[in-house]
C-alpha cells in the first residue's frame, strides 16, 4: 500500500508569496495531521482533522496559515503571505483510529527567502 | 508546558553492541507512547509503541520499557547496525480522558553507529 504522499518535496519561494503544500493520507485513515519541524522547536503539531473536519488547530502559528481537507483523500496547508521564519520541513501524517500510531509522509522542505 | 525530552543527546555505539535510548516525559496522564526513527531527509518512521497498562513490549530487535513511577521510557536496540543510525524520537499522547490525538514529541536522540 502507498504511504502518506506529500507534494512538493521541496519548495523555494520568496517572502510574501503564497505557498500551498499538499497531502494524500493513507486510504481508510480517518485522521490527518499537519506538523512542522525545525531545529529550534522540533516537531510541532499544527492542526489535525477527523473525517475531513478540523478538530484542533491550536498549533497553527497565526492567521497566515490555513488548512483544508475537502475530501478524505486530500488536504492542503497554505501559507499566505510566507515569511522567512516559515522555513521548515512540513510533515503530513495519518492514522486510522483515534489515539493510534500516526504514519508520516516524506515531508515538504520549505525555504522562504 | 508539557514536554517530552528536553534535549538532543547523541549516543555513539559500535556496530553489534546494544543501544539504549532514554526519554523522560512530564505528563503523568499520558497513556500511549510511541518511538519513531527519523533518517536524514525522511519523515519519522514508526518503530514500536506501548500503552500505559504495560511496562514492556518487544519487537524485532527492539524493546520498549515504560516506568510510570518515574515517567521514563526507553528504547533498546539489540545488535545495533549501521542502518540504525538516525534520530530517535519518543512521543506521547496525553490521557485527558481519550479526548485528544495530539502527539507530543521529544527533541530526539541522535544514534551514531560506528562500523
């Protein structure tokens, strides 16, 4: 079975530009999570969905960040406008049931110049 | 705030030796713990998990030990191989009556296997 799929794998953009990260969870998984990883702060949960509904977005840094899940097989994380401090690796993860192991995608490495 | 593992130590071992990676967690209400392995340029990969009603669980070459009294988790890797070189994270899900799926990650331990 395919794991969690993320695109793009790498993104380089200029400050002020809009960035859209994409994720396809594992088929049959009802929970989808967006994380950010930096050297300074480690792995941080940004938001998670259950059955396409956002459940906890308390980790979203500010209004420049938004996430959507229009259907069970697709989610986006958007940053508008982007800033250099948003540079990080963004991971998507999914899990089948509540409070079970989360399976991570390969990540999107974002660099905002 | 709650935290798991406040520093990033490095563990250097010889190939073939056993490795023990430790993790301290701070939330006594946590009831589910996971160890992940992250290789350079990749996402975290599940290794093994344990629930709070257990104190030991074994997998293939790996064993996780949970000591709830002192809020300590450890990962033991038998016969460490060069392919085991990676950053290892422990993660917890706080109990909160089962109302949350938030994984709280530690800062990780770098395991360096010397050939």
